[in-house]
């Protein structure tokens, strides 16, 4: 019987309550450890296709008669259109339609550089861009607000400040033997997905719309597009077969989709609106910069007495208040914790979720602060973290559904113990050191998500669901889960996804949630199909159901008999076995979180300020690991992306005009392969016994979270300098070294 | 935009004389960036890829003649790399393997960017630039050829045909500071040589002034030389780094370069 329940859903650390329907039969979790397919390394099903350039991304799709859109974007951080003349653009070669600021989402009062003002559809993208350059605008430039601290003073905020407090910080302060106070800053970081934001819109009549889009959430796009154009949701079809990265910036449709849809409606032809790399770096979202004023107190034995943080997020014109204070509230056992988070509303492009939004920034501050405290207390940084390990979520007193952080710490020990050896390799120029940082994040996923499993006469199975694989290999993981349940080799499983018209509702691929949300539904669907196979096999081979099982493509009886699966499915000729499954609720009254620790080894050239990260060991607890090969790729990707914002990436704005100075990949430095250190991945592969029929948590975000702090702490170990501002450019490194040399050594402070 | 593809140097020079606004293109690692970013829309391109006379390098009585089409990859290979070791080091720091296969010395000189990686090692080696036109051939000292940021002494009808170097045999090196390990335009760079025979210290900096600049001193002024190099530069603040950092880095690079060349 279907059961209606009310449950809590979390995405990117934001909770909402919702009703869901769950099936009654709950599967037992599989035993821990590698199984037949699950838990074993499986190469990506579509890896070859991607490597050979055969995978068709949204960027590759060319529909018959398709036009190309280009957008006129505001060159000013704050301005008003006094007069606009699109006449020359309309008459330019190839142009089929021009939209002015009167059509949403275009605007004549752009509130940040890059805001869309007008748009053109033409036969080629070059013609469209040329036409855009012919639009004449008379601008009235207005004074932009660019300074986040000034915005907070003026109460120009994106939302009410988020104040959270437990215990009493003043009491904790009174009980402290040592207090450390510091200000940390993190920069604005750009996602730079390889595939830029883009969509193709094609109308079928005036009430049906197909959207091909590079997205992390086809159902979210369907819902928002349907709402905007007043269509029934089933009249909007959203397709995303292959996807070139999103990192949180592609959770919704975005202005470009609406521009494409409006131009398609105006011309009666399909229209593609694809951002250029410059537009991508102007207005496709960003990890907003932060200023963090933090304090921590502890007793001499290292017990934390209080944590206190004020976080200013430079949110931009739109977006939401990322949870920069989250790590401070969640990571350690501490009775007295107070955080206040501000989101400054500025004339800068809106932020968007970016791989563990808020937690990446907040962990840099918190975990550097902890190391500064450890130095003051003369306690080993790893030991300090152990002493403040939390056994339950102190925010609302809930037990964790699982937590293997102490095991992560235990596995970190051999790497941490290399400190003396690494430091000893220092010379007059190159100083070497080791640092570590812990990590907490969400990643439990949640309902609803659905999957179907279809088994044909040939004994092959298809998993059908409306989820998207955003490049993380989640389709391969789904094939493994279905293969395990059906006792089939993984190469006999097809995964059909990425089309809202060809599968049931599935999760957003954000918040490290695809595997924990989708995997259990796929397993349930496969189990439903497996049950039916066993039932018909029992009838066909005259056995009791309880003695039959599925293994290696065979129906196996405990009395020794076995029959190939296709023998029985073949009987059905064109008949099919159909299974369906849904994602059940998260464990009631528990907090589902992911944990981990990273250990970094660095070398610092104290004369030029060059920082070389030589090695990073990543030890994470994400519950059961479905595909260790895919998982280590995720960890490596997270660390490399983390390395970028730690050392070289920064969106620079002209401080007077608010103009973006780093729109190209020449000016905005993401790491190259020559910057990548040795990366060692070690996943504590213990299923979360309370979480779903899989026990798997998400892994997309955790690996990027502690990287910056681990590197900064290694730099402190190597040089004695406190780096409190990202990115740690050579200049920043030299500044920190100069500051360290001006201050008396720590030993003298203690004496 | 028209593209001319001459098959010989004579044809190239004739075309350049007839179409002085035609922009010469070899590997396209600079020109195509300008075109793609819409910073330049020349009426015509003069594609020099088919001009055999510009390719490779030769030696005549000890004088090296490096064709304008010499690629960075070719500059990295022995035996040329043994004759001009700092140029080989600089070439290794250019872009990616693909860029090094396409980018040429002639292009680097033609662009005359203060960040041009080949320029400091060539300045330290007192290279000359051979300029040709239908009117004839002239040579200019590289210092005189570089007249400003992205400006050189080429006349409108002239093409760079070669770089001429008498290898000094001096110990020399090239160092570059960039915001990451590969695919970077220098924050600043420095070539250094210690010429025991002529009793001279030579250094040339890149990305630290409007043009690549040469600094020389007698051999016995080793101690003050790094400071002199730093003072000679006139760097600016930009997205890649501050003037203050560039001066500091030049001092450090000069110290290290001297150390390498003296031990």
C-alpha cells in the first residue's frame, strides 16, 4: 500500500518540509564491502564516447532551421537606458528578430555589468553578435554599490541576516584559557564549466515547448519554464543527454533559456542561446567573496569553549545567503556557538551555488582558525580536532545517521606523521610543511525520485529515469546498482536518462545528491523486476521462489539448477518485465552528513612567494561507495578545483566601475595539469545503516571543502606565516611572510 | 578579409609592398587571438607559412641565422639549444606543446610584446634583426628594433626575415614567474648571462616595463647587479601582478640567475 508521509528535504544545506508517498516494502541494505558489481571499479559507460567527441552535448545540437541568439549586456555596473535604437540591428544581414528591454527577462535598468538588455536571433551566431554590436544605446550611468561592508552598513541586504546561537558565547569566553581572533577573506570564484550555459527552445504550436539545455535539473527547468509561459508542465519537454559541467551554476533555466524561448516564439523557428566564455564569466553565477571575522576560545586541554563568527557574503544583485557559518555550527562539539551571516546586495552579478556553497569559504576560515588555536595551545592540530569531535548534531541535538570521522582521522595519521620528514627537506629557499583540515557537509539526498527498470526478451535490462548525468558518472553508478540487484553483468544494463518525456521525475544533481537520491529508487525498481523474474521462474521451473536467486545472468536454484535469464525472458518474445521504484524517506530524527579530512604537503619559495602543493591525501566518509573508480575521479576533480581557488583563481572587478577584468581564461587562471599534485584518495567505505536501501551518501562536494584550509595550514607549518586571504598568490604569500617576520615568534609570546 | 599565401620570399616582399596594411601571420598564436577577441580587423593577412626561406636556422662562420619561422619547439632542440641555452629555456616556458609547435621567433618579434618570451634571451645575446623589403635588406640591433609596447621599427613594406646572433658562449639562463605552472603570460621574466671573456654581466627583463629592457654591468659588480636590474625596470600594476612584486621578483631572479651562471 502506498503510504503518505511528511518528511524533510535538504538541498545545499537548505531544508524544506514536504509530503511524499513511499512504498511499503523496504529492502534490507546489502552487506558492507565490495559486492559483485557495486563497490568495484567500473569504467564509465560513456567514457569512450566522450573521449572520442561522439557524445552530443547541448552545444553540439543543431536543429533544422535553428537560429542563434546573441544578447546585448550592460557594459555598466548600474545604469539606465535613456534611449535604445535597434533599427540597424533589425536590418543587419541574417537577423530574424530583435527583442528590446520591454521583453522580460531583458531590462532597461541593468543592476550589474552583464545584465541582459536586448537580444537578437539570426541565421548564424556571428550575424547575431554583429547585429548586437549595431544596437545603439544611450546610457545614463549611475553610481554602483560595490563594497559589501558598506552595503551591510546601509542595510542593503539580499535577505534578513541569519543569526544563530546556542549556549552563551560570553560564558564560553569567561571559561577560556586561550582565545584566537582573526579575519579571513575569500575571493569571488567563477565556475567555468567547460560547456557554457546554453539552451535551445523549439515551440510546437503555441502551447508546447521543447527545451534542450545544459542543466543539472531537467524537472526544475520544466517546472519553471511551464510556470513562466503558463503551460501545463507536461507540455514542456526538457532534454539534457550529455552535460559539460555545472558545479551548481546550472540548477535552473536562467535568462538565456527565456531569451531563446521568446525569440523562438517570435520567429517560429528553434533558437539556440549559448553564452560565450566572456558572458559565462560575467553573468552565469559565481562563488561570492566573503569576509569572516572569527573568534575561538578553548581551555588549556583544547576543549572548545566558544566559537563566534560574523560572515559578510558579497552576494551580488540576486541569489541567496550561502551558509558560510555552517561549518562553525556543525563541525565540532562546542556548547557556545554564535554566527551571523549577512548577504550584501551589490551591483555585481548574482552568485550561484558553487560546489558546497558557503562551506568551502567557511571551512577555510574555521579550519585555519583551529590551527592558529592549536599553535597557541601547543596542541597537535589533529589531536585538537579529535578532542572536539562531536557525537551528535549540536544544532538540534539529533544523532548522526552515521559518522566515520574518527576513522578518517585514524587513517590520516600515517600521512600526518610525515611532518618531520617533510619539514626536514626544507632549505634556505624552499620551506616544506604539512597541514590538515576537516570537513562536514550535507549530501544525504532525499525523496522524491523514481526509476523504472525494463527487461526484454534478450535478458538485457534498461534503467529508465528522468535524471541527468552532469558528467559525474552517475549513470554508470545506476547501471551498477541495477546490475547488482538483477544479478546481471553491468554491460547488460542500459541507462536511459536526460529527457523529461521519457522517464519519471528524478532528483536535482546538486547538493551531492544524485547517488543518494536516485540510487535507492533504481535499486527498488530493479528489485521489483527481480521479484517478478523469480516469480515466473518458480512457475516455469517448478521451484519454490525462496530457493531461487539471480546471479551472473542466470536464475540459480539452491538445489544446483541454473538457467540463463534470456531462456525465461525469451519465452515472452516481445513481452517485457517492468519494475518501478521510488526513493524512500531519510531517517526520521537523524542528521545525515558527510565528513572527511585532507592532509596537504606543500613547498613554499620564501623569496618569490611561489606555493607548490606536492601532495594531497583525501580521506572521506560518504557511506557505501558504489564505484571506487568514479569516486576517486570525483575526489581528484574536487581537489583540483579547490587548488584553483586556493592559489590562482580570482574574479577581479575594477574597484571604481565594477567592471569584470577577468572575463577570459587567459586572465582568469584555473589550474593546468602541470599544477596538479599527487592525489591519494581513501574512502571509508562503510554504509550508513540508517540511510535508504543503499547506505550511500553523496561525494560531489565534500572533496573541495577542506582543500584550501589544508594547504594554508601546511603553509603555516612550513613558514610560520598565517595566510588568511584567498587566493594565496605569490604577492599574498610574501605579504604573509613579511607580517610573520614582524611579529615576535610564538615561543616568545608563550614565554 | 583577404589572405595572401606567397610561395617565395620575393613574392612575399612584393605583396607586402603592394599591401602594406596586410598583417603577417605565421603560427597565428598572437594574430588569431587579436582576431578572435575582435581587437583587430586587418584588411588582409599575409600567410608566411609557405615561404621556405624563412624556415629553420643555419650557421655561417659562427654567426647563427635563425629564420623568422623558427618555432619554439625547434629552438628547444639540440644542437641549437646548446648554442643559445637561455633561448631554449625560454622556449620551454611558452604556452603548451601545441603553441610551441606553432609560435615563431618572427611572430614574437613582430608582436613586440613586453611579455614576449624569446626577447630577453635574444637581448642578452646581443641579437640583431634582419628586415627585408623590395627596397633591400637592413639589420637592426634588437634593442633598437623594440621601440615601445607592442611597437617595433618595422616599416610598412618590411618583413622580419631572420634573427642574427653571434653566440657568446657565456653561461646564461632564463627564468619566468607566472601565476601558475603552465600556459601563462609572464608576471615577469629575466634572462641573465655572465660573460667571463668580455668581463660583462648582462640581464634582460620581460613584463616589467613598456619594452623588454637590457641591463649590463662589469663582471666585478655582481653584488649590486640584482638591485640594478630591479631599478632599471619600470613595471606597472595589472591583473597579473603589482609593480612592487615585479621589482621584488626581478631582484630575486637576478640573484638566482647570477648564482646559476657563476657556479
